[in-house]
């Protein structure tokens, strides 16, 4: 089984509030279908979650009263995006169902805790792909917090023990500097703990959930002797399909 995260930077336009890149999302879903692989899907919140989450500082937990409005707004928007992703998967021929993050997981002082695994396991056992997303969830100590798609991926990796973990983003991989700003930024094709430690987090693409540097840290934590974790560019037509088929593509591979 392969665990796949469709990044919010790919399936939405993060510059414009609540903008779904339907054509790109549908193409990626079809590439997943073409692979013939058993998958579990997570997706980022993109412009459906990050804009309001940042404005209300939800990642800091409860610090002011008007954040309640932010929780309601982000919850509504991320569920709308989740429904659009499930619709694209269904259109591509992949039976799938929405599993809201807060129905299974809770946070404890900013750390995601695995709660009820029966729901995601049950759908997967039926041959239905559970689809989870980055979202605002309850936190035992902070009241609430932002649960990133990357944190969900780590939990699902523990639950399903996938053969491969794939993060689909809008960049070719991890760079030594932000490629969206620095034209001469160089891609790093293989990353381990030492390599990542040498790259300052502030020099990579960032957002309220930590950006590419945090993503790569999560990937390294999911690596094992029998499992590879890969960051690949989903904006390039066919690249995800080629990767899932076992072909060599431009990407960054995380290795212990």
C-alpha cells in the first residue's frame, strides 16, 4: 500500500482564498488510478485553510475570543475542499470517502494523538479509500490547534505500515534555498538527518504548518529500512504516475 499526500499547494491556489485547482486534482487522481496501487489519501488545506488559520492565529491555540469564529470558518472551508477532492477521486474511478480528522484524532499540547483507528481501517478493509485532510482539531491543553496533513501522514504511516510514502507538492523537491525566490537554488535529491540539519528552515518554502523543511522532517521520521519517503512535483503532467510505476523521476528521497 502507498500513502499519498496531495499538497495544498498543488490542489489549490494558495494565493487566492478558497480556489480549487480541479483540473490538476483530477489529473493527479487519474494518475493514482492508473498506477493500480492500493492507496490511502491525505490532502493539505491550501487556500481553504491556511488563509483563515493564519489570520486567526489558530496554530497558537486559544489566545483570544474571536478565534472561535476562525475555528468555524476553517472547519467549514476544509470540509468543502475535502468534498471536492473526494469528488475528483470518485470521478477518476477511485472509491473514496471523507474521514474528518477530528473524528479520529486529537492533539495534546500541539502533538497529534492517534485516537480511533477503527474508522480509517474499516474503510480501507472494504476497499474504500479514506480521505483525510489538514484541519483545526481539539487540543487537550491548548483548546485547539492546527493539525497539518504531514502530522496526519505520520499517524497513518504507523497505522497502515505502507510500503512507500509520497508527498505531492508544487516544487521538484527540497532545495538549499527557496526556489520560488532564488533562481539559482539547487535541488537536493537525497536527504538524511545530517543534510536537513544543514539547511535553515527559514530558507525553504514556508506556511503556517512549517512548510517544506517541516515536511522533510516528517518524512525522515517516517522512513524505515523497508520504506522510502518521496517528495515529488505534482504540477508536472505524468510525474506522479511515473513515480508510482517505479520509474526514475526528478524528486527528493528521504533516507535514514
